[in-house]
């Protein structure tokens, strides 16, 4: 991959009323983007608008926060038949007059940064080459993330690009929390626990103090969406997390298995003669809530279903999440607050209630009315262990990191 990055090309553009940075989060089935204003010294301001194109390979759906941007963006999307070219078209539109900003740069979410990247970086050929080598550890995410970077570089070589990593937040974990009980040589070669959803956890660490008036010292954070993980934070820094080398580990997810005896994988390959690719597909796309229920990986669908299999899937999901919370409580010697984030964590009162019921002996309780209303603070006033709902905003972290590097 060759990237042409010109740092002076934007200076000749005419000034507009608003300078801005854009963000891209490119996945296999969706593309999220946003624009944030920045001031004259590069400080991040308000989010001007957000958007997402869902179901990239099928009947695409556009969600946009600014109604005035709906029609022009719908025209852009409708004009592109191959989803591979969609990010190019969107990036071109964001740099054009209809977006109403002078775009100073674009920041991308990258899932896996390995041991090399502990913070945001500017795009370079060497960086991309290193990240491509890590794609084997995040096959469902990394290739799509990097394809977005390449698409922008091809179409708009003058636009500066930056990379923000989901793994970077967890690089503060002590070495003992990174280790697997494997031969030391493998650990030294990078077979370690890394953790993911770090951009979401960084946002939680930044905003929790605003919600509660002061940031608690020991925080148990849960990012629950189609992917799910838990994180133990002390003083706003990660000290342990549920995911490991890959995003397959830890909690059960929509279609991913989470924690699994490695002997199961060996059995499937050796004794049942399943091809490695088939086993991989089983663990990534046919397990989790979908696999246990046989119905769906969507918690809302399962909660509404009368089937016993759906109930069992939800029960297992909540039980395993609570069990992981207990493990992380050991890492912190207790916790002072619990935070729910992500699509499920933010919008599923029944899931939150069941998890807290498993943990109530440790102190957290819910105010039922606040929980049903998806309030910001979900626990009773004066609770010894507050329970909080924080809307995930990885885009703000990406945009801030992008602005800081420009």
C-alpha cells in the first residue's frame, strides 16, 4: 500500500466559517461517520453532524443527525452500486461545499494496534504495513478499517489522516494482566491479552465525572452491543479487561462465543474434522446469543420471544457478564460505580436489571423508574455504588485525537 499524504496542501484552501475534522468507523456491514468543529488552535468543539450507512451489501439504510444533510447524502449513497466505493464518495462529499466546513483531516477507528501503538498516530506506509500484519487477530474488523484508510488516500491524497486504536486504552494494564499461561517465548512474540472497545472506555473515563460530580476511583465499565466486553478502571485507566488477543474472547456476544475451553476447538478440528475456516465461522458468526437461542443474536428479539431457548440465551448472557464483573472486582478490590454503555447497555433495561440482580450483594442497586426510562443515573439517590448509563461516543475520542495530531 502506498499512501500519498501532503501536509501543506490544505493551506491554500479558502477559509470557511467552520474548520472541522471528520471520523470514519468502517465495518463489514456498516459505515459510521461524523464531523466535529475545531477552533483556530485545534481544540475540539461541537459535533456538527453524525451519520451511519447500515447494511452495506443489501438494502442500505442511512441515519443522519442533521435533517438538512439527508437528501444530499441519500443522493451520494444511491449513486454508488459497489459498497467498496462508498467511503470514497462520502469522503469526497465531506470535503465539498455541501458539507459546509473546511475539513482539516479525517480520523479512523482501528481495532487492533498490538504492542506498537499506545496512542493515535498519523497515517504512513510503514504504519499501515504493521497494522495489516495484525489483521489476523481481528479478521472481522481490521481489513475493513484499513480499507477505509486506503480509499480516502486514493481519492483525496491531500487530506491528512490519523488512526485511533481500540487496544490503546488498555496498554496501561499491568503486565500480569496481559499474560496468558503459555511459554514465555510466545508472550515475547506478542501473544498477549490486549482488550478492545478502548475508545468507548476512554469516553466513559472522560465523562463519568461530569455525570456524578466527581469521577469514582474504581469503575466497572460494561460495553454491551453486538460485541461486548467489560473493563476495570482505576483513576480512569484500564487495569484489566475481558477480551484478550482477539475480539472473540470474554463475554458472550450477539454471534461470538466469548470464553471457551480451547479443548473444544481442538476437538472440533481433530475429532470432528471441521476445517479451520468452518470453526472460525462457527465461533465468530454462529455462536453467542444466536447460537444458544437458535433464533437471533438481538437481545430485543430474544426478550420478546416466548421460546425457552430465547430465555436461556438471555439468562446465560447476563450470568456470564455478572461472573466477569466479579473477576474484575477482584482486580480492583471492589468497585465504586458501574457503567453501562453500548447499544444493549444503553437501551435494554431488562438486561441491566438482571445483571445488577446478580451483583446486588456487592452493593449496586437500581431505581426501577430510572432504569426503565434509560436515565443517566440508574441507581437511587445517595446509592453507595452508583449505576450509570453513558451513551457511547467513540467518534468524539477519534475526532479529538485527530485534531491533536494535525
